[in-house]
C-alpha cells in the first residue's frame, strides 16, 4: 500500500516536468517509472530508500542535491546534469505543488535573516567557498583564475579566449585612462586588476577581498607583473574602503551583498567614486520577480548569497544618487562558461578527490551542473550595469565600446 502511494506521488511530481527526453526513476522497491517522450537526453536515477524518496518529494530544492551527495539518489544512466536538464527545461510551465508553494513562501520570509551580511558574517561566508585549497580552482579555471562568467563573442571560443574577451569588454566600458585610480571590489585572484594595469593602462589599481587565500595569490602574481608597483591588494570589506577613485569595478561580488545591504553598497560606491567617475558592476541577476536563494546553494556553496532582480537593486541605485548609464544582459554566456568548467572538473575529478573526498566531488559536480542548467533553462543571467555620478561621464552612444575593445586587443598582443 505504501509503495503504491509513493508511486502515485512520484508520477504526480515528474509527469508535468519531464516532457522531452526520457527519465527513468527506480523506486526503492524496484519498480521502474518512465517519463518523457523517449527522446534525448536519457537518464535513470535510483532512490536507495524510502526516506530518500520522501525527502526528494518533500523538498526537492534542498534534498535533490543532498540525496545525490549522500549516494541515496544514484544516477545509473547519463549524468546528474542530464537529470537536471530533463526536470528543469520544461519546468517553467509545470504546476507547482501546494506544499512546495508553502515552503517557498516560508523561505521568502527568511531571506532577511539568511542575508544579514554584516562584516563578520561576510568574512565567514567568503571563507566557506573562496578559501578552499587553491589547487582545486587550478583544476578547471583559466590561467588568470577568472571565477566569473566569460564573454563569448562568437560562441566557439576557448575558455581562455572568452575570459580575455570578458576583461576586454569590462575595461572598454570602464573607459580607463592612463594615470587613473581604479578600485576592484572583490578582486579574486587579481586577474582583472592586472589586466587594467598591464593592458588598459590604469595608473593604480587597488583590489580588495575578504579571502586570505585569494589575497596571497593576487600579491604573488602582482610581484611578477611588469607593472607590479601599480597594484595594491588589501584584505578589506568594501564598507571600510576610502577613496576617491576614478573608476570602480566589481565582478561576481554583488551577489554576496544581500538585499538588506544594497543601499549601503551603492551609497558607499557613490562616496568612493570621483565626481566624473565611472563604475561597472558585473553580477548574476534574476530576470524574473524577486526570489530566495536556492536552499542547497545556501547551505553548501554560497551562504548568505542572493541573486537580485532588477526591481531589487535599481531602487537602491536611485536612492544612492547614482545614474544608470547602461545595462547589458549577457544571456547564456555563463551557461557556456559553466559547461567548460564542469567538463574540466570532471576530467580532473581524481585530483579533486585526492584534495578532499568523493562526497566533495559529488557536491561540486552537482553545483556546476545545477548552475549550468539554471543559466540555460531558468531566469538567471549576468547583468552588467554601468554607473556614474554624472550622466556626462559616459559618451553619448555605445560606439566607444567597440572602438576601445579593438584598441585593447592590439595592446594585448604587446602584453604577450
């Protein structure tokens, strides 16, 4: 009787989701259920026990990843990416069960508590992810250690080419001029700041981070740079930085600010920015209505993180007295980036397991797979927002971006 009830619940959950391709679900009692139209991709999962199955049905956003990590949800055919693709690519039109709607409403109410990113909590959040063994990131990132969305001008570039194009695109929008002071908020391992000095010609770039691991690598690489005297890196919270700066750039950091601190962030940026300054903010954004952070990502990958919607961050920009000069939405660029990262990580999986363990590898495979499907099939994209204190700080048309990118490309040849 219990097995028949579980089978009915599984059919009710998966039938509206899996319309194309084929997903087989092997229940704990051995019964095999099939969903889809027999197309591609094809995958099969097995639930090891009833409690794992009930956990998946009760809270799929959290427990799908947890059951996969615990090897209680076993992918027997295909990959976990294939499974996620099957259940997510048509999920937009599927009805949401009442129990899930109630859980989602509760999580929306908890957002403020989870995103209470005061300085001490921000440092702990950063350490959770970015202070992992540095050798892990070497397994799948490009040589410049760009841990953010690449920019695919044609779509078939290598990761290295696309990451160089991303830095070129950002530098062009920043309108960096010789001698200018630039602040890089959340500088990571320093790849972009080195580019701004060595290629774009910035006079001084100050990079700030909350990760001691990243800080150490950034300083080591700065010491090897032919323009190392123009690079400075600090272990510093953005709220403690003092200016002014002619240009401000921030890539992949704003997602860690939290909605409660949007006003603080943008007011601080306005305070730090020179009167005729320009700022470029590159971050993961939600193209739909405001939502909560995915609970699995919150627990295991990016605690305190949030993917803001336009309606959440633009009012804070207005209240800070900054002018939005340009917004560009990079659709699918991160899906392509994550696909390359995932493929590289899986090729180096044994090395990752030697650094950590198999459970960690399953966690990271799920993280990279889940993130890729989110960018490919859900309302997640990259926003590049150009800001200034005065609208006259930016040229009248966007032609300058193409012109500056061409000039930067020529300078890159001299750099190499």
